[in-house]
C-alpha cells in the first residue's frame, strides 16, 4: 500500500470518529422534552364514573371482609359477653349445688350417724335416720375387708354376700314388727353404719390374735355394741317403742357372723 492510500484511510477514519463524537455530544447536550397532559379539559362525567366505580369496589371489599371477621366460638369466647357475665354474674353457676350434694353425700349426716353408733346412749334425731345414705356403709365395708386383707384373709365376697342376705332378712322381720313398715334403704344404711365396731375389732386383729380369752372378750363386746346401736336406731327410725330387746337379738346374730369371719 502506498503512503497516499494509507493517509487517505486514516483521514477518513478520523473524520468519522469526530463526526460520531459530535453527534453524541450534541444529543446529550439538548434538553429532554417530556409529554404533558392537561387534565382541565377532560369530561367531568368520566371523573364521576371513576369515583362511583371506586366506591362500588370499596363496598364489595367491605362486604367480603365481613365473612372473614372471627366471631366468638368455643375456643375464643366473645369478650363483650365475658365482660357482661363478669359484671352481672351468671345465675346458672351461682345456683349450682355443691358436688357432694349432687352425689347424694351429706358429710353432716354421716358424722351424726357415726357419733350415734359410737355412743348408743346419745339422743338420735329420727329425721337423720330417714336419709338412705349408703356412702358411709360402703366405706365401712371396704375398710373392714381391707383390714381383714392385712391379716391374710380375703373375704370381700363373704362380706357383701352375708351383708346382703342379712339386710333382706332384717327388712322382712322389721316390716312384720313395725306398724308403719320399714324401708330397705334405711335398713341397709343402719346395718352398714353399725358395722363400725367390727372395723375396730378387725384393726385390733392385725396387731394381736383374737383366738384367746382377750379376743373372746373383745369380740363379745363388739357384737353387743353393734347390736345395741343398730336396735336403738331401728326403734327410733320406725317408732318401735319398747321393742328394742326383740330387735337386738337378730342384729346380734347378724354381727356374730362378721365376728367369726374376723377371728377365723
């Protein structure tokens, strides 16, 4: 290549480069023109239509949001109702009876009957004996069987079997002897409560053997105690005046069987 050709090519390239730089500088140097809109000439009806559509949309959102508002249920009660219930008080909760009363257990009646059994000479209220309370007799029967179990005697079946037959037999006998009749619930309750001296005899048998002279005296005293207390309560409950010795005899036979179970 000749010197002139090379010079022409270089001159042409420099000229194109300078023209490109001049175009770039001139383009960036000019002010940018942004399009602007004039909102003053628009139709007012279009604005009202937009606002109405927006209000309809907001109403729909508020209507749908009502379905998602968490209400009071079993796990989240209504706080307003809780505040009202705390301020005014729920009458259904206040009027509920105690748990022992719902179960038919009267601790005061149990205590009074137990004291009458422990002290046969104590005055007894006839209204207390009309309560067919079976909680005390059941507790005494379980205590009697548990103490025999500590002595190595498993006699729970004998206790319930003999007790059931004795209650039915004395119920029939007292119905014949009493003018106003006898109640089976009262008979079962009285015989169960008067088993308390036998429970004490079984507790003594855990420590000392009753097969001897001391055991005979203690056993006879327990039978006499049980039969005297039961006959007194029966006479008071069924108004069988001057018939206590007649009632005490079958009661003594009934408790003698439990005494034999305790000794042997």
